[in-house]
C-alpha cells in the first residue's frame, strides 16, 4: 500500500481534462494510448488525438474494444453498452445519449471518421476513466473486474517498453493448440479480432446448422488462416450417435458445406461431448476409412459454465491444465474453448500468458497430424 501512495504522488490524474505533458518526456514516447483494465489497446498514432484538451478516439473502433453493440444505418450509428445508448445522426450532426440530445456535442468528424472524447465515451458506458500522465495513457476500468492498481499497471507498461533481454524461449517447450467449439455465433467475430490482434492462428470446430446462419463469418474464419474442423451438423447426441452411418453422415455433410463455402477440405473431427463414451469402435473405423482424424483435448477449461464476471477462472484453468500437461511431457497440448462472451474476455490474457511462457501457439496441421483422442487410438 505504501508503494501505491508513492506512485500516486508522482501520478497526476486529471479529473476534468487531459492536458499535454511538458517536453521532459523522451520524444520517442510521444504516442498516446488507451488502456482497458490491464491491456493497452492497439491504436495507430493518429487515432488517439488531442483536440481541445481532450483525448479523442475513433468511436466505432473503441466501441468494439468495449464489446458494445453497434448498429449502423444510413442515418445514424447507435452504440449500446451497459444500458446506455449513444447515437450520432449523420444529417443533423446530433449526438444523443439515451435519446436525449447532448448540447456540448462530443462527436468530432475527421476525414469522415467519427471521433469521440474517450472520457465521454467511457464514462457514459459505465467505465471509470483516469489519465496516467507519465505513460500518456487514458485507462478505462470498472471496479467489478479484477485489474492491477494504477501504479502496478504503470510498472508493467514501463517494463514492457524496455528492450527485450529475455533469453529466447527454450525450444523444447510444447506446442499449444487453441480450439473453439460450437460456433459460429455472435461471439466468433470477437474471438477472430483478438486472434488477429495477437497474430495467433487457432482451430474452430463449427456446428453445421450454425454455419448456415453465419456463412460470411465462416468464410472469414478460414480466410484469417484458422483451421476449420468438423463438429457435426446437429450437435444432438440423440441423432448423431444412433449409428455409425448417422455419425459419419453428419460429418460428411458438414465437410461438404465447408468445402462449398471456402474450398477447404476438412479432415479433423471433434466429437460433440468428446469421443468417450459416445464414439464406438465402428464409428472410429468409419472415420478412419473415410480419411478423417479425431481430436479430443488435454485441457478442458469448462469455460461454457463460467459466467462473464468470473472469466479469470478460465485463465487459471488454462494455466493449471497446460502446466500439468507440460510436466507430463506432452509435446502437443490441445485446449478446449468455446465461442462464448466469457471466453472472449479471457482470451487476451490466455494468449499473453502462453506467449510469455514460451509456448508456440499453432492451428491444426493435417500434414503433421498428432494423435489426440481419449482412447489414444492411433491412425485416427
Ligand atoms: Zn460442442
């Protein structure tokens, strides 16, 4: 706590305006940043600007970082988060918050991009916003989500800016595979955005019936470089597992669907609910003769039953599970995740931890198939 006071003394947190620091800072550190809890968001230098002593950011991009709902029509853009709706009307140039016109209009249009003061956007949508002068960062946070204190956060950011002296990670660290089941759905695009931000490729096991509702999202997932696996058409254990004909039929239909949409030939099956006890020896043989492979997982994050506020638990489950598999000398560690909102919240920290620990994160590679099923059956 004493350290906190010390840092608070050197911190100037402006409560009304964001002022420009003086020239005492090194010139190379002049970029202003936006942080959300413990993460510094990725913005270009000219996206975070200072106008009329206020730090402004592109409205739509920032709204996406806040996981706000965004609805755009020809007349207006509507951003909704935590029961607050902010709208901007292109014709009248009016900004409304919950339907009431903001007289001091906070929207600034630069090169056809709508900018909004970060304090206005953050505070209107339920965040606290503090300006950390010595790292030129506006930090958004809520008390309900766990996060570092300001002084700890500044220490973390300052440390990350130091030239990297870490020895390169030991080459015997296992490869880790992030796998996402049960999409595509409305959370898939958030996961894709985060994966892109970290330049990480993953494996998605989409459900065929969902693909029909999210065709462009399916194509985008493939174009982003992720592997599209098979997870049945129905995900219904009463239909899927009645016979090996039904089981193989659903996988074949889904493979065709993916092929028609993307041109990708998918060979990797993840059995809904896991291969044991549902996948019978006859189903296994049918898969094998159809040229398919079967992947279960090493680390079950149970993310599907963890609620949004407790997403930290998902991160802990990954850390525990991966460490356990590494100690058991597993060279290929497969993590089970889902396209859900709580998983999206946990994903940046999961990737950061894996990368910091020296793991290489890879998508499934059919040319270097590794056996990964509960029964350890080879050749599949
Ligand atoms: Zn599933």
